[in-house]
């Protein structure tokens, strides 16, 4: 084959090679462009989420109208970016992540709206409502949790965009390098006998391809002459320059992501600390409520002790007076003295047992134990029986079986005592004729049930849904703390896994304890 024909073949091969390189470069550029767009969307979502977190913190601290408007605008911007991300990320796992982000976006919007309404109502209220304040705090914790979950998913989407960009870059470089190697091999095979004339140029192209493929994107291949070799060298140099720009951009984005991840970790640590502080605060409030409940109950117990001791002290005084009278009338002998001593000791032992009963009532349960409901009811009635008899309150106990409960006996007795004292107070307020309390004990399947009903006229329908709220009382601050029924419900439902409900039945109210 003549040299001219060989040259023509080489020209054709070179033209085809340039077209292939161009096709690969265009395809790689399009893939890189889409990968960059997806990565930019992921970065924008993460940045907007972080800005929303900062705006949320600023709004919580200042409550300004400007912060609220900026927060709503940023929330809307994130929603638009998520819709765009659905188009930019074709992978099924990324689509799932984006839909989870959209769901969290809707949840954050709903929680933010609910929290703003609650805060507006709180500002318009004449006084601070602790319960509403606690609801606002819990809404704020849920909102911060949703924002933290959003940032985590944003970070995951950002990493996916980075992987897509990296894989596109590697695929483009690998594809171009592979095409170049094939083209070089074909060119060398067709130009064996003209190696001397074109060997230097081919060697330069080969060395340049190896250098660029090895990562030296700033390398420049000499472009001597105006033949096809020079054109190929120019294409190599342009490709290296573009790849260098992409590499520098990628390096810059990686550094920015590292800074963003550091800021996210700091925000995460701050949120965790806030949650821990708020949890400790709520626990302290619960402890104070329990202390207030027991202090109120202690006041009730002191009154009950006075009623329990009044009759024995009176009998003891009469017994002591008999000693002097019998001595004056000459009827004083050892048998009489022994009877009076025994009677006095019985009264003293009865009074001592009364003190033991009240002391055991205030002793905290350390472990769950099994106890009979009838024993708990009897124990409670022994504490208030004398007081109830003094006020003319009748108590009827109806037992259907003798169910056993696993829980805390003293706390259960405290619940019964709170309900009985509330019924006694209702009798006194309404001057009920022939006041009566009926206590029913029975088992329903695997559950034990105690109902306490009275004939004091019932509970107003306007407040019956609020009687278990903390600090809610109809007795006034000098007579009630408003924590008795709240703590009773907490003991039954939180500590013993049961339910405590109230309703109006017949001539009064009925409380139902189910464990």
C-alpha cells in the first residue's frame, strides 16, 4: 500500500477518532452537567435547611414578625427545591429520600402553624397557662426533631449528589482514555512503516494521554504544525483544562461540604443538649407535683389523726379520773387498778397502731408487689373512717370476688384517698343530705376494677374533661392545690399501666380505676 493511501487511511482513522472523542466528550459533558445540577440542588436544599434551622432559632428567641416572614419564605423555597430534586435525581433510593423529605416538609409546616397559633393565643391570654406552655414546649421539641431529621436526609441526598458527580467524572475520564488508547493502537498499526516520520508526534500524544489519565490535568501536549496530530493535541489540552476546572470545582465543593457537616454536627449537639435540658426540667416538674400532692395529703392525714385520737383520748381521760373517784369512795383495790391499767394500755396501743398506719401510708413503694384490692380499700378507709363518721358520711363496700393487683400498694391507696377526700369536700360544699359513698370491687376478665361513686350531685359538664389537668381546682387556692387528681391519674396510668376515668352517674360522680 502506497504512502499516500496509508496517509489517507490514517486521515480517515484520525477523523473518526476525533468524532468518537467528541461524542464521548459531549456525552460526558452532558452527564457531568446533570450531575452538577443534581449536586447543586442537593447543596441548595441542605443550605436552605440549615438557614431554616437558624431562622427557627432566631424566631424562638426574638418572636419578631420579620423572622416569621423569612422562615415562611425559606420553608416555601425548600418545597420548590424538593420538587426540582425529584426531576434531577433518577435513582429510586434518591426518589425515596426526596419523598421522605417532602413528607417531613409537610409535617414541619403543620407543626409550625400549630405552634404559631398556640403562641398567639398565649400572648392574648391574660395570664400564663402552664399546661398550654408545656404543650408549646412539646410542639417545639417535635418541630426541632423534624428539622433535625430533615437535615440528616438532606445530608444523605447531598452525599448521593457527590457520588453521582464523582462517578460521572470518572466515567468521562475513563471513557475518553479508553477511546484514546484504542485510537492510538489503530493509528500505530496502520502507520508501522511511517513510524520514523510520525513516531515523535505519536509518542508525544501517547505520553500526554498517559499523563492526563494519570491525573496531571494541567499537562500541555506540544501542538507543532497544523496537521491532524496538532488538532488532536489541542483537543487533549482543552479536555485537560476543562477536567482541571471540574476537578478544582469538585475540590472546592468537598471543602464546603466538610464545613457544612461540621456546622451540622454542632447544631446536632446543641439540639441534643436542649432536648436533655428540657427533659430534666419536665422531670423536675413531675417531682414537684408529687411533693405538693403528698404535702396536701399530709395535711388531710393530720386532720384524720385528730379524729382517730379524739375518742381514745377521751376514754383514757375518763379511765384516769376513775382512779381518784374510786380511791375517794374506798373502792380502790388491785383488781380495779389492773382493769384500768389494761384498759389504758389498750387505748394507748390503739393510738400507736393508728400512727403506724399513717406512717406506712407515707412510706414510698420501692418495688412492685401483689396486693388485694380489698386490703387497699380497707387500709384507706381505716385512715379516714373516723373523720367520715364524724361528718355523717356513710360508706358501703361491695365486693364481687377478691382480685389481686401487681403494682404499688401505697400509691394505689393514695389514689383512693384523693378520690374519697374530693367526695367529702363535695358533700361539705353542697350540704348534701344523707351523704353516701359506694365502693365496688370486682374483676372484669384479666383486669381489676374499682368504682367509687357518691350522691353529691356530680361534676359540671363544662369542667369534667379538665379535672385531671395539673393545677385545676374548683376549691380556690386556700383549699386545693389542683394536683391531687392529676397525680392520681399519673400513678394509675404511668406507674401501673391502668386507666383512671370519671363520669356522672345517678345522683353524683363515679370514678373508675382499672388495672
